[in-house]
């Protein structure tokens, strides 16, 4: 029967997870590099959008395969949850760069740059955590999750400091609104990255 796989190769889903995670991590890294520059490079939006589109292709491929597979290497709901959470990071980054374009932000703040550096580090650790899922290595996943959680707390601290700095300079209303939204968005990415690491931990518990 064309398009139907009774027993899929066990490594296919893990390969897709790895590829999607690499793209999502690259998106954060590109953002971090861009917001360390002044003015922002004009290529930021298109570059991040291109990565989001590539991630969406992988996500669609995984979901299509899931519909046509009878047996999967891990629970179907875990596959769905993990790939959509990874895809969500790429969506988040595209949304942030889109907002910055709409808001006319061309000069990053030191606070945004500092947060982005930590986000990029989180993305790298989450990618490693996802790679460890292939071998079901609980020790590696626990260690990476611990590092991700510590970095998420650091982002929370930087986020609060960014808001203090923003309000301290008593900006015009429009400036307050646009920067508050950007800071909120990048802080949410940190939350989403931690959620992915914890999702992987839950998957390992279910399959241990």
C-alpha cells in the first residue's frame, strides 16, 4: 500500500527531531548575533523566516508520517508534542523579528543583546538534549536539563533588569509598549526551551 509504513525505521523520527532542533537553535544564534550589532542587519528577518519555513517542512513531514505509521519508536503523542514544541521555537523567533520590523526597531538595547546570548546557549543545550533522546541516555538528558533550567533563571533575571532599565528611563508610551512586548517575547522563548527539555525527560521516563 503506497505511503503506508507498518514498521518505520526507528531512527527516522530522531533524525527529524535533530534537524528541526538544529534549525531552531540556528535561528536563535542568528538572532543573538544580529542584536549584538548596531544597527540591526537587514538580513535578520529574511534569515529567520527562511529557517522557520524549513522547520515547518520537517514538522509537516513528521506529522504526515505519524498519520501513516502503525508502529513508532516512542509514543505517538510524544512525537507530536516534541516536534510541535521544536517548531514553536522557530515560530517564536520569526514572530519576534517580525514584531521588531513592525515596530521599526533598528537599534538593539544592551539588555536585549544580553538576553539573546543566554537564549543562544539554551538553544545549544536543548539541541544536545534532543540528540540524547536517540540513545535514551537519561544521564545526558538530566545534565542538559539542569543546565537549561539554570540558564532560564538567568534569562528571568536579565528580563527583570531589562524592564527596570526600560521603566527607569521613562520612555514615551509607544516606546514602552514596543520594548515591553519584545522583552516579553524573548523571555517566553526561554520558557519554551525549558519546556522542551522537560518534555524529553518525560519521554525517557515513559520509556524507561
